[in-house]
C-alpha cells in the first residue's frame, strides 16, 4: 500500500459540465483549483469557477484539450500537483497518465498500464476471455486488413457491429446489416476512430438484438480493496449515445446483481485497478450477460449512482488518489430509492438530430432536481466540442417518483437560442414502454422512430400567449424610450380600439395574429380566426403567469428585441419572430441542385469533382462536427457543376458546398 499524501492544487483537464462538477467538489474539499481552456472557451463558466485558469491553445481539440504537452506545461506553470481528467479527451489516454507520472503529478485515475489494457477493446476482450468472463462473439485480432475483417464477419454472421478498439461514445461505431455494407462501414469507422482517439484499430462483434445495456460501477483503493456500487441501466440510446440512465436497473434481481457485480470486481482485480471504473455488459432477455468494455474513468452518468448510494464519487476519487483506503466494504453499500438522468444536447431532433451551434440567448435551469451544467446565457456553443450541454438528475423513493420529477424538471427548464432535444427527452420519458421499465437498446428505433423528424408547430393557444408577451415586451421597450409618458396611457387610443397585427412563420405554417388591448393587462387575441382572451397576471424577467380563456399557465420566455421572442411551455420551445415588424432576412433559396452545409464543421473528405456524374443520395463529402462525422449527400441525380469546398476547410452552416446540374439541363 502506498503512503498517504495530501493533494493541494488540482488542475481539471476538461471543459463544460464535467469540469464544473469536479471543480465544485474540489473547492468544497478545500483544494486549490486550476482550469484549462481553449480560445473558444475563454468565457466559459468553468474558467470563471477555478482559482486559476490557463489558456492552452486554439479551439480544435488537437491544439488544446487533447494536447498532452500543453496540459502538462500548464500544470507545471501553476505548480499543480494533481490532474483530474474528467471523462472524454485525455481521461483514458495511457500516455497522458504516464506523462503525469513523469512530471511528478498525481493522475486521478488508474495506472497507465490498466488504462492501456482496458482502454483498448481488442486487448481488453482478449484479457476477459482469458479470465473466463463471458464476452460477445466477435473478432479482436491484431490483423486489421479488410479481407481479414470480411472473412471474420462472414464467420460470425450478420448483423455485426464494427467498433473502434480505442474508443466509445458512438464514435467509430457502425451497425452492419449485411456483407454489402461492411467495407464502407470499416472505412468510416476507421476514420472516425483515428480522428477521435488517435487509433484506427477496430474490432467486430456479433450484434445482439434488443439487449439491455447494464453497467457496474466499481471502486478500488491502493490496498487492493475493490467493491461494486450497484448498476446503471443505460439502455435508452440513440446512435449508441446514451439518452437516459437510471439506477437501479428496473428488472435487476439481487442474485443477478451479485453475479454481475462479482464479474465486474473480478475484472478490476485482474488488472490491479485503482480508482473509479465502470464495467459494461449487455444483458439479454434470458438473464445472460456479456462483457462489452471497461471504462477506466468517471462516467457521464455517475450522478445516478451518487444519488442512490449517497457517495460523492469525485470526492472518493480524490481520497483514493491521496492513498487513503475506501473506508467501507461491499456489505456497507446500500441502494436507496431510484435515480434517473437525462442528457440535454444542442441538436435538432426534427432534422436528424444534427448538432446545433450558436449563442445561448437564455439558460434557465430547474431548481427541483440536480442539474450539472457548464453553460450560461450569452455563451456560444461552438462546433468543436461534444453537443451535450446539461445533465438533469432526479431521485425518488420509487422509479415512478423519480421519472415524474424528471419530467417536471424538463418542463421547468429553458434553453433559448438554439434547438435542443428537450421535447425528445420528454417523449421518451412519457412513452409507455419506458414507463413500465421494459426499454431495451432498441427502444428509440422501435418506439420513437415515427415521431422523429416530424416538424412541429406551436398551437394557436401557444401563439396567442407568445404574441401578447411579444407585444407586452415591445411596449415596455417603447415606454423606456419615451420618457415622461405615463404607464396608464399604454394601450390607449382616442378614436377607436387599438388593433396591432403580427405575423409568425413556422415551417410551412403561417399565423396571422391581431391583438386588441382592453387595458393594461387584458387582451383580445385572434390567431387565424381563433379567439382568445389573454390576461398577463404576473410578468417578470423571463417568467410569466398568463391566463388564457380562464386557464392559468406558467411560461418561460426571452425577449431578444427586434420582435424576436423565445417561449417555452411544458417543455415545448419555439422562436416567435414577428415578420411584420422585422421580416426574417438572410437564408437561402433551396434550389434542387444546391447542396448546403447542414452545420458548422471541418471538411474531412471531398468525394465529388466538377463534371462527375452522381445519383441522388450519393456521398459527396464528409463533414466532421462535434466529434462526429456526417456524410453530405447529393440532393438529386445529375452532373457536378461546381464544387465550393476543399479538404481541411472549416465551413459554416448554410454555406453552399456543391451545385448539381440535372442531366439535359441547359446551362
């Protein structure tokens, strides 16, 4: 057992919500704190939260958060004796752990050797097979030739999963239904894996249909004590990214928990593991489970374990890093109640969940559940990092209580300025299959696919409220600009009733609105011939209590000026832009042969050239945004008339990329 030490100054080698979460516990424990940041994150909350902050480079992760030399140099510069890597970035980089040791800096995590072994899916799986841990049938050999993969896949049988050996989080991961798509899936997975993890090594695994994704939290100290802290069910996933996590698993039994927990503890002991780790399994309908991987770091979803066990896992990480024993045994761990977590992403569910970038006009968190975030109003969400912005975590005596609390919390939360997956999260949480606890990893595909991509518009009821708030806020601005005009004269006209027209456009739906004030607080509103009486009972900054036709409702809003108002009701958020006062400008006419960038990103590959013949749906280019690769496809069949981009170019959303000329079209 190593001798106990006392940590003093901790550098958090991360950003966003996890950096803020670690800094919070570090400060509570009395440690001095250091943040590192890229040029894009200069005004991010984690920077202001730390005692000291050091800029480590430009926005791209390869020039900042993934640059080992710069992170170590920053720690040396400010005399930090400890580095906590959080999750993602360098958290599972054995070279980084070794660099910390070489610089005499404590790395909050396991040894470089354990990271190296378990951080590589191929090596980890070979190790688990040797240790007789049940594993998914597959190929994890060192020969990475396409021909070898093809032969192995045919032997395993389709459908099959292509996985990055060094990664996770959905990067470098492809489901292949049949042999015809294998070679292309390998190519894309290799590229994503290389860009995300610096390694193009892949493995193949038999796709187990409709399992549960259940993971076991383990913790180990330097004296060889290893415990598990129960399980988390992370089955609700979209594109292999977790959407909802909960603890405990709805179908877990005491005997199955003991069996899976024992396997996880054995896996950790077999590699001399120290610190927080997670052993992930697939659990099938028969109760059989299969080792997937071991994450040698803190998990994104660690808060649900904290809620049901009462242990602060980050505080425990620091304690173990100081060489102290765990202080408890397996028998001391009790699971109390139920916890549930959702991840709020900057993405557009109505447009294939494409990542969203831009400025956060207003951020308002619920106060009824735990909210881990690293954002603030006025902050810019850039295309360089993961689109996850916020985690909301509830706890209840029962699973249903935890679920209802989380539903209410999402409805009480607002993030204006860019689209999020909030409505999608609500749809998931309120789906009957999820409610009864029977969701598997196919839940989203089986239950949610019919609603994904459907363009939604606000109801006339919502438009009536928004139009009054729009009118109300504009009137307030006018009053501030008209000094000496009494408030009582607002909405007053000497001749006849004052009627104000407004017009809003949502997708293909247009709303014509007429507002007739009946005093300071009551309005007659007509929305496309539907009539409403709207009363502003209590309007304060960003929150309002409104009565509509006798029904009281609370809303969250943000008036951005120029007749632009964001409003959220029951988790549904829309931008209301009055086109009469301020017509929406910009944008582009979507000609059939024009291909525009769907988001900000880096051009990784250009596959089309002028004069080339393409079919509708053919891949023209590959764009990387928020650590994922997106194929840009032809909108029609024809000949490439013009190419406006090149490899390595950083492009913006709505930028014209290609022009396609239909066959026979006269130029």
